C-alpha cells in the first residue's frame, strides 16, 4: 500500500522546525510566514556545552527549546513536550496510523541516516514532517526544509534516525501528530503570550534532553571563550560555532534577525512592540551576533587565536547585556500567560 496525505504540499524554507510548522499550517489553511512560526513558537534560545566526548568539544546552540509544541499550543493542543516512544515497532505503526487518517506527524531525526543529505556527521534533532509511506518500496515520504520536493527514506534508515543517541540531543522516537481540524488560533493573544514566554524561558531557563537554555549561558560562554585556545580542537569548535550562528538555517544571526522580522510582521497587533522599540533592539542584537560569527570564522582560519578570542568574548558580553535587557523589558511590560 502507498499513501500520501491528500492535498499535502511542501514549501521550502530556512530552518527545519519553522518550515515543518509552516507546512502543517498551510495544509490546514493557515498561510503563515516562517518568521511568524518561529516567533509564535518562542524560538529564541541559547545552549552552551563543554564535553570532551563530543565533536566539537565546545559548542553552542541558539534555537529555543520546544518551539514546535509551543507553537501548536496556541491552537489548544495542550502539549507539554514532544511525545516519546520506547517501543520501536509501535513508533513505526503510529506514523502509518496517522498518515492513513491524513494527519501529519512531526518527528526528530539524525540527518546521518537520511541518505539524501549524504552526511558523514551525526546531527540528531533535525525536524521533518512525515506525510506519506510506501509499503512496497518500504519508504517514508518527508517534508524537509530547503528541499523543493518530498524526500524519501527507507523504513530501516528511518528507524535508526529516530533513536540516535549521539550528543547533545539523544532521541527516543520523538514525535507528535498535528490535527488542527476544528481548531482556531487567537492571533492577538498568541502574539502577547509568545513574546512573554520566550523572555521568561530565557530569564528563568528551560531544560530539555539537550540541556538547559538560558540567557545566562551567553555570559558563561563569553567568560570561557578566551580559554578555548587550550582546547585541542579549538579550530573546529570556533568553526562550528560560526556555522551555528550564520550557516545552519538561522538567517546569519542565530535566529535573531528572523525574530526581528517576526516582530515587524505582528507589530500592528501589539502596540508595545513599537512603544518599547523591540524591533530595533533585536536588530542590534542580530548585528552583534553577525559580528561574532565573522570573528569566529576568522579565528578558525588563524594560527594564533588568543587576541581574536578575547575580542569575540568582549562582543559576546555586549550581547549578553543587550539580550538580558530585552527579555527583562518584555517581562516588565507584557502580560503573564494564564
């Protein structure tokens, strides 16, 4: 049997999670921009880790935790987190059950096992939408980020991609289905709630299997950067961090410019955005991140990192102060979520 969700269409974009959200929304008749999907999902975050068992041993991550579940909760789905399934056979059958009902399923994967990436590096946590399957060919059909057409992955490789245990984001068949039939979104309330939630998560911190996301880790990273010169893989660590900020579906500034564009798009729905000058604040933050990425790239290509790491650390400290000020301003002026 072969089944693809009726009237399913994929729209390529920038970042895996926000593209997946947008594809699902368009399927249910909501023509949302990718920036809106990121913003309503409270998509800003910051992780920092040092682990000698990882490659690179020093790494950052800049997207907010549980962005996808945050977003769909605006429709009343009431998701605390992704769903997890320890039984691999049940995880497999659940995908097909929902596809048979024309209900798309979001899953997290390791791109190492997705053949169409031809990746030699494990990257668990990559989000795709499962929209079809073919029992005869033993393939799943996926909607995935920048690709213009649906992609396929074998049942065998799909199973491996969903239980990859590589750090920093070990997987256990992470998934949830999205049925927006008879669901509605209160856009004005969602804008208020999501802006507040993103600030609260960054100030209070939020922990997932990946680790803890918090604005305070920006400060810790700034303080640690000059010490990176002692790491054996300092070139790879700085190169990877540059890529995380500028190259991996983040619009050149670690999602901050995407979030700026979200604020622009919805500014007419909330007068506080203009009153508090949030758009310009986020634009400046994004510019600082862009400068940091350029320095990290330069560092990775140098032979003596000392002065460059010190210079980078100084700008990251500026970012910490700007971001913390932004989030505290939001918390002081936006309503608490009920």
